[in-house]
């Protein structure tokens, strides 16, 4: 019954409620993102990049998950271009730049820390004005899943080319 109630509230509140009460019934990163309903573009990109099995794997992973609105803010045509099969390597690089190995909760963060991403580059964490990952603000933190944690961000972060 609780799960039905949480589906009726906003995606962020549903994810936070799942974190607080689901216990051992937590879903993996991909299923949590799908259920939230505000990560359709991210899920489509993960599918196009063939990263679903990885993000459903044991982990643990920390995912800085851009919302659909964050993807929509990219220049027109960017998403469509990245989803083309010939751009798969670039898409994989962008998506894995949003993933840090291990489970990093907000309480583990320190100001100006660098976190190594699965892509191979580091992201800068800034705590001076809220929590920022590069230029993206964390809008919802610590959504625990069965194989890691999701932090919702408002901007797609891009690795240096």
C-alpha cells in the first residue's frame, strides 16, 4: 500500500520515500530511474549506450542523474545526435562521466573534493552554495538503490573533449 501511495506523489518525493522505507526491497539504479518517471531521456541514453546491464549490476555505483529537463536544456539536436549508433562512444563517455564507482552519500562529500568517474576523469564537488557537481546542482540527494545511490542533478555535465 505504501508503494502505491508514493507513486502518486512527485518523482523526487517518491524516490525519497522509497529510500526511507523500502529496506531490502530497493530496486537497482535503472529500475529506480524508470519508476521515477523524470529520467526518460537518461534511461533511453543508457539503453542506447548498452549500459543497462552494467547499471543493474552489483556495483555499488553513485550516479549523478540529470533530469529530463536537464537534457532538454542541451542545444537542440544534441540528444538525437548522441543517440545515433555512430556516436555510441561519445554517449558512453558522457554517461560514464556521471558515474562514480562506490556508494558516495552526501555525508561523504567534502568541499572542493574530486571524485574519479567511471569515464576516467574527475568531477569537482563544491559545497559553497548547496551541493554542486561541476556546474550541476544536486536537487535531490541520497536516493539509495540496491546497487548504489542516485543524486539528482539539474544539468548534464560533460567531460573535457
